[in-house]
């Protein structure tokens, strides 16, 4: 079964695809100011994936209920079914039915409580019903606010806990969160941080542009581009979208919301002042002028909703399981991926978050499943692998293992440099130059390398000295080893540590 869905076109005019199977494993965050096209993007994603995967939509404004007529979603009106939401959610997971939780008729407190109840029931389903589900939450900043909001503290706490479970712990239960927010600054950081895929739309505030640039691995000076994006245009990044930031324009949709953006309409015909006052201040027994309002779809009562869920057939999508690998095979594959990444000269100058995203993509290409190192474990293994990969022949393996053990007690930014020095010391090789040390931790500045060595010497990790030719020698007291003197042609300027 195909897993790629068409989301629109790239900036170069090529089709833009989202890997649905990858999206189920890595989650998605959509950000953009009001009117940037977030709801349009979510609708396109839901339409294209309908029939491939079960869908649950948390809809605070009732915008997505029009999907029901075209794609067979069951509309659950929270205002009419508030006391049965936990039961409905349990049956939704059991029977794999796509539903839309319409929260339109509730106050803010009620919306947060109902969303929390529904999400918690999805999360607490029995293990035998942990099928893949795409859980779309529009206006996520309402349900996972970064600070106190208009709702009561209790309702906010319940909703935030449910959203945290969805994004942080839902993957193993088959729940793939797709959250959309107007402002990243208003969204709780522990909820936003769990997404590995990003689609960033038009935004104007400096703090939101800076956070969007950071999430996409872009430089801060590139953040201004988010002000110039057109409605419906987004920049995407992630294992399910692209390894590098990709501009795209979202394609057309087949359904529409009930309200839509406001349009200019001609004013009524001109009347004299007396007629206008009579229209406004007429007696109350005068029949009111009819006002056309968009028709609200009929909400089924809770009994009808439960009956439809029980009758609905399950969707056809089933994710293919990864191959069964032994621990040795999995470890060898991870080490091979790390070696490939280290071989890229530009990898040393990339932020850890970007490297970890690339690592996850490579793991999924090798079909290693989800049991792969997280960001902290990846950073540690990457540091050790880089030092070991360039270790000279003849090095003392026992001393090297002890060096790795010592490095665990150091701050993360010092671990790599310490292992680089230990690598040279245990092999009795010359001390690395300032340029080499700087390149190892992703810098072009020899001055930063010298400052790093000074900091390490101040805490007693290393001792630096010079020979009679003013060549630097670094000793590691706990190991009882020291480097050879750096060759005069390889050292930096006469200034030494």
C-alpha cells in the first residue's frame, strides 16, 4: 500500500509529498498566524489520507465537520455527548472509526475538559487496540497553553496533561499527533518539542520567527522570510517531509469549512435618515428581517454516534512491521550510520538537533524501527564514535575505555574535546592543534579552542605545559598519559595555553 500523500507543490513546481507512515512515527507541528492557511493545510492532509489511516480531529470551531458527508467521519458533538465521551473514545479505538470531536458549542473550560477526557480515553485504550491513528488538534495553543489562560487552572491542567501524553507517550500506542498553532510562544514547550516534522507558515512576531528558524535548523538572519510567505505557503522539514527546509504551496481541497474567510459584500441600497432610524429603533413587535446563517449540520445524539461507530468497517491501512533484527545487527547498523554521518565534513558544523533528525531518517531508511537512540544518547554516541573513528593504531584500549568513562563526568560541550586529547595521549601522538580542536566541536575559531582548554585545565581535567621549543603538551592526570609535543609546523601562532 502507498504511504506517500500529495500535499501540494514545492517552490520549484515539483509535487510535494508527505510520507504518511513516517508521519505516524514522528508527529507534526504546524505554525502560522491567523489567515496563513493552517486549517487549509490540515484539511488537505486529512482529505489525502482519508481511507489510508484512522483519523481523530479535535475541532474547537466546528470547521472540519464538513468532512463527514464526503469521507464518512462520525461527528461527535461534545455539548450533546459530554458524559459519554470516554465510552465513545474507547469504541473509536476498538472499531477504528474516524471521528470529529466538535467542541463548538462549549465555553473554554468545557472545551478543555471534553478534549482532555476524549484524548485520555484514546490514550488509555487496551493494548490490543493500539492501531495507528492520526490525531489532529487545531488551535493547539488552547489545549496546551504555555502560561495561564482564560480557562480555570484545573481545566488547563487536565488538557495540558492529555496533550503531553499525546505528543510524548502516544507513539507506542499508535497515536500520531498533528498539532497546529497560531504562535509557538503560546504553545507549551514540552508539547511542541516532541514533533520531528514542521510546517511553518506566515508569521510576523520576532520571537515566533526566531523559534521557527531554530526548529528548521536555519540561521536567525533567514527568519525574515516567514513574513513574506503567501497564504497557503509553508516551509517544511522533517523525516516525513524533507531532510532540508523545503518551500511548498498547499494544494486545493475538495471540502470547505462552514464559515470561511470574510468576503466583501455590497452595502444595502441607500435610504433617507428617517427610514434608517425606523429600521433600527422600530417597536419590538415589528417582525425582524430574516438573516441567512450558515446551516449547522445536525448533531447526532450519543446513542446514534455509538451505533454508527459499532457499524463502521475498519480502514484498510496497516503499517508494515520492521524486520526482526538481533541486538548485534541493530548495533552494527547504528554504528555504520554514525560512521557515514561523521564522514561528511560539514556534519561537525551542524546543530545536534539537525544531526539527530538526519540520523532518524537514516535509521528509518534502514528499517531499524523505533527503538533507536534518543537525542541525548545520540549526542553521546556521536561524540565517542567521532573520537574512536580517528583513533590511531596501537592505542591502549584499556586506557581508552577508561577515558570514555571519565568523559561521562564532564559537561557535554567538553566531552568531545577531552576524548580527542585522550585519543592522542593514549597513542603517544602529537597534541592536536587549535584549528583541529575547533573543527572537532564545530567551530572555525582557534580562540574558542584555547578557551575550552583553559576551562578544562581550571577544573583539573587536563594539565597543559610547553617544552623548550614552546610546543604544547597536554597531560591527562587520571589516565597517566600525555600527548607528544605538537610539531612546530602544525601548531598555531606562538600563543599557547
